[in-house]
C-alpha cells in the first residue's frame, strides 16, 4: 500500500517506511521526487520537469538523466511506494501525500479557528505544534529553480506560524521569553513589521513602555532609510495607542500587526 511510506518535506526530503528512511539517491533524483510530491498527483510535462531541475541551461543529456532518476526512484520506492507513471507527455506520482505538510495544514486550521474565536492562547499553542514539524528549510538542500522558489514561499509560511506562536506566548504572559526571541527575530528581519509590533506589545505588557516606544522609533528609522517610507498604518496605530496609554493594550486581545497564518 502506498500509504505505508511517510513523506516529509519540511526540512530535508525523507521517505520513511516502517520507521526506516529509504535511500532516495543523489540530490537531483531526490529533487524529482520532491517536485512530483509537491504537485500532489498532478502531472508535470517532461520539458517542465527539465526546467524545474536545471532552469534555462539544462545539460545536453537532460532527457536521459531524468529517465535515469525516475528509474532510480522506482527502485528506491519499491512495490510499497506510490506509482511513478509516464502520462505520455510527462510524469505523475500517484497515491502519495506529503505527510508533514498535511499535518501542518490541520494544525493551522485549528489555530485559525481558535484565533478567530479570540483564544490566542490556544492558537499560539497549536501554532507551536505546527512550527515543531519543521526540521529545516522546505526541501532543504535540493537543487533546481522550482524548489528554490518554493523554499522562499515556504519560508514566509514558516514565519507566519512562528509569529502566531509568539502571539500566543504574549497572551499567556510569557513576556520575557517572547522579548528575547523577538529581539532576535527583528534583527534577522529588520523591515518586517509584525515582529516589531509583537516586540512592542511584549515590552509594554511587561512594564517597559519606554523600551516599546524605542522599538518603534528604531523600526521607523530602519524603514525610512531602506524604503523612504513610514511604517504601515497598523504599526503606527499601535504606537499611537501606547502614547496615549490605551488600557486595552494590557488585556488579552489581538492588538497585533499582520495576518493569521494561512492553512
């Protein structure tokens, strides 16, 4: 049965059968499997698969190499694995799913439901479970422009989950813990506004209103220098509410910048 193999892509590609990791071959061969897994049962034309692996400058023997990789994957996956079929114009992987992505999706649906109900504590806890599924970058280390683009897209998804988990931590009153993590996050992503807002709120609720206002001024300066613009309206509004000491900011509501993570 195809479902006896567990596939994971939130980190290096893994295929697990009865708890043992299957040897999937060299990086390009593994990249073929990752691309076809990502398509979730849809077919990819042969030329598109070549482009996914090499971009605009494929090797002379690209066709032979792809056929070699497909043969290698069929041997690696064996009879217990999903079927890798030729459609007449390309390849399709049938009877497989990316298990850690499916688990992440279900957890985030629960987190979104909790957030929409105003239960940031529950939303943050479930978002933390989703975040824990990551073992590294999406399809980490696998070559080709297709997967490189997907890695960038999934890095944003991972960031939204991290922010949701920190939002829940603030709702739980874990201010010092969240401040330390958010300081590092802001340093790594200096133009991203939601971590700044979360940092400001954690500082403010921890009795450090002057530090919260300073965090805003530093962000405003960075954004002005890099983009010649002011912070977005949500961050400016949070700053204004802190200046007038809005008592609602000390509650458990979602006075945050940004979006809930997408499932």
